[in-house]
C-alpha cells in the first residue's frame, strides 16, 4: 500500500470545498424551486443529488495517479 502524500490531502480538501459550494448553490435556489410543482422539485433535487459527483472523477484520478487523465 502506498503512503499518503500531499495529493491525498489536497484532493480531500478540494472535494470538501466542492461539496460545500454545491450545497450553497442548491440551497440558494431552494426558494425558487419551492414554487415549482412537487414532481419538478423532486426531479430537480434528484438530479442535483447525482450531478455533483461527475466532476469528482478527474480529481480522484489525480489523487491516485498524479494525472487528471489516464
């Protein structure tokens, strides 16, 4: 097993920062989204709850390999 390096710490802080920004963005939209029909709200929050994961793939690859692309 590899020893932890600076990329692991930087990656973790980056991921936590991304999550915090995403939560702030979605929460700031909640007043407008709350006026939508309930099914539209459910779809919005379902998509928002999944989409935040997409940008993490390159970060996780960078933590593991030191490169953003294979």
